[in-house]
C-alpha cells in the first residue's frame, strides 16, 4: 500500500539506500533528520521528481517536533516585534494546512485575549488582532478561521466561567489552529513515501562522506542491529534542529550556523478542572502563556529558557512546573495544583543564535546555508512554517544539481488522510453503524487518521478484539497499536505511547497500565522474543519513573541528572544502549 511505513518497507528502504554506492544509483538528495522540516524536505524534493532518501536516528518527530505547543499559528507576539513578514508567512501556511494540506489534523481553535486596562488596551490590542486577521487574507487562500470579536466582561465570563471576576475588564476572541504535531510529521513522511521516497527511522548518521571538500553522502548506523553502511547522494540536507551544531561539526567549522536551544515545558490537565469553551493567551513578564483545549484535556504552556544540557531528553523541573501554575492561577477562580497535572512534557526550540542573551528575544526566522559543496543546512524557524523552510532548503540543494529541477509544488499536495476526509466525516454516523464502532470513537479516529480511518476499521473487522480500548487509556484502541507498527513506522513501545498516541501525557499513569498490552501487540509484528518484549516494557516504565522524579527536582541541572539515569532503549545485537542524542527534529 502506498505510504505504508511497515517493518518490511524499512528493510526495503535500507537495501535501496545501501545500493546507492553502486555506479549511477546515488540519490539526488539525502535528508538527515526526521522532524517536521526534514520530513517536509523529503516530500518537497520527491514531488519535484528527485530520487530522495530520509534517515532519522531515533523516531519520526522524536525531538522538538513532538513536544511543541501543538499550535499552527502566525505568532501574535511577533506583531509586537514588528516581524510582519514572519507572521504573514505563518498565517498563509495556517490557511493552507487547514484548507488543503491537512484538514484532518489541523483545526481552528478560539482563544481569548483578556484585557486588563480600561480605554487604552482595547484599541491597541484590537488593532493588532485586526492586523493579524487581515494578514491571514493576503495569501489568496481562505483563512480557514473566523474573524475576531470583541467581548464585554459579561461575554468573557460566559465564554470562560472559571476566570476570576477581576482578572479582566473584557476580552477579544480570535482564532488560531492546533495540530497533533507528531502525527503531522508521520503523515508527511508517509506522503513522501507514497511519492517514492525511501525512509528509515532508527538510522543514525555517524559521519559524512567526502571527496575533497565536497560532501557526497553519509556513513550511517542501523540502530536496530548495529550494522553500518554508506549512502551516496548528490546533495545532503541537514535538518537536525537543535543538533545542527553537532552535525555540522562533522564536516566543517567554517561558516557554521549557530543554533541555541530554548526549553519550553507544557502541563496537561483534565478538561473538567476549569470551565471554558475557549483557550486563553496570557501575557507573562518573559513571553506568553497559552491555555489550549486538547480533547478531554488542557495544554498549558510554555516557558522560554536557555538549555545547555542533554538535548534528546530535556527535563522539566519543579521550578518550571510551578512557574506555569503560578501564571495560569493568576486568572483562575480555583487555582490548579500539582495534583491536577496529568502530564508534563518538555521540548527544545532551535533558535538561531545571535548576540542576545535572552532566548525569548532570538529570531524565529529560518536560515538556509551551503557551508561546503554538497551540504545544505536549514535551521531556525517555527513548526507552522515547516513547508516554506523545506522548500527553501530543497531550492538551495537543487541549484547545485546538473539537471533542471521543477519548482516546489507542496502547496498543492494534501497529506495522506486529507483526501476524502470531509466526506468521511460527513458519513461518520453511517460508518459507525456499519462497523459497530461508537460514533464518538469514530470522530476521535477521523480526527487522527482522516480518510485512512478505513484502514483501521479493516483491522478491527479482521480481529474484533482490536476494537477494545487500551488499559488506562480509554481514548485509544488496540487497533491503533497494530496500525502504528504496520503503517506508521513505530519500532518501540515508547514510540506508540509517546508519539503515535498521546497516552504518555494524557493518562494519569502516563501509560504504565497500557505498556504491557502495547508490547504484546507489537511483538509478533516486529519479531520480538519474550525477552525483547519484556525489555521494551521495562524500559518504558523506567523512563516514566525517571521523568516523574526529574519533575520533582528544584532546577535544570538536577532534573537533567535524574532524567538521564535511563538511557535510550537498547537495540543492537550486543545489547549496548544506543546513544542518547537524536539527530532529529526542528521547528515549533
């Protein structure tokens, strides 16, 4: 099936990538890094007719691209920085994603901007949000979201009854969009594969191949068995996000882009902890704090602090959690406590380093560089503009190719799951009746898989036990675990519980009860013996415990030390733990 990231397809990709060392078989473009920008670059290049491969050391979206604020937005705060071009570009991409590219994954969400000062604030903020709405119209595409609306104090409290009466004098309701960030990356990779790209996760670049000054490919290691081989390519695109400095250093110390990591943490709390039909955007002394509706939960974040410790597993400290709670509690009638927090996650933004000491003031613009022949580096940017970053990176790579390469066409290409999604949504009641799956469950599936939901329903029809929910995670079916392996490239229990589903942050036990069942379902599909299956589950439980303990530590250094007591899952035949660093993901 087109776009199926099955275990068999991974083997086929590895064989095809290894064969590129034969005369005339080299790739046009090799993408290093399986975050949203790397995935976008693979899709951009393959849809121009190029021969493309993409490798990711860990799992698709395992770095920054699964740990964002889950927003597709223009960045209202960048208007204040007068960065109109960035905002306009991001709003155009938001419209494209909602309307055409990924309507099954990107959907409008309303936010309140509370007003606290009489007379002066409403016209000032209102003008900014009016500009925000207007910039969204300039793309020629439908904006995909309603226009803003001014609300009185009474109207604000009607929309969000749990706000303190004295927290505002009124508000402005405006719209942005949200996304399951990891699912979008997986769908982008799958779409690239459906057009002919080779893709393999669990493949780490250990060095770049050189002929004189020129980069002509990469030496890679298959993390599952420890074997190494070469991949030859006319151009290599380095899209490794916060790992850009490390991957660039393998080639040159000249003309490097410098990337600084900024840590952002988010809390997940149950939806019933406070009443509101809308999200919130709150000003803090350092940045902005979002309160984002997320199914049966709220996501609250984020922070913006410099991070110089382990990049693969950024840890949230007790100080981070207290900071977020303190700021959200300033506007809530009933304050949230640590006991209300279901899940916590931390991610790193790849910011282009400047002279500024504050990561909050560093640019979210992206830069594409060609530091040596054969190597293109793309860095910076934000999740929303991944497609533009990918286009710019591939444009730069194709300039060095001998043949004439067509222009990017990804603005016209829907992701897998998008075509037929609206029709599938409209007939969800009939599909629910025909399949015996409750309509509420059908809506949840359609919001995750779009028109590919039919593929999951076929699994359930063949084995009705797969219609049962996972223990401690009623929102997710056993079929989704099987599908994660057979269609979405999941290699580990952690991949399923953290990225293919969101059980690790959405359930009170963070997936501990579900882990053994997930391991049991994955084992036959991946050829695991009992020892390997048990090790996968044991590793996941240890990871959860290390994260819980790190979140009780007072500062970054102690939180990082505790989190690193659990290394990444062992894979190699010798059982040695794989490296903790992941050449992985970019953008927020």
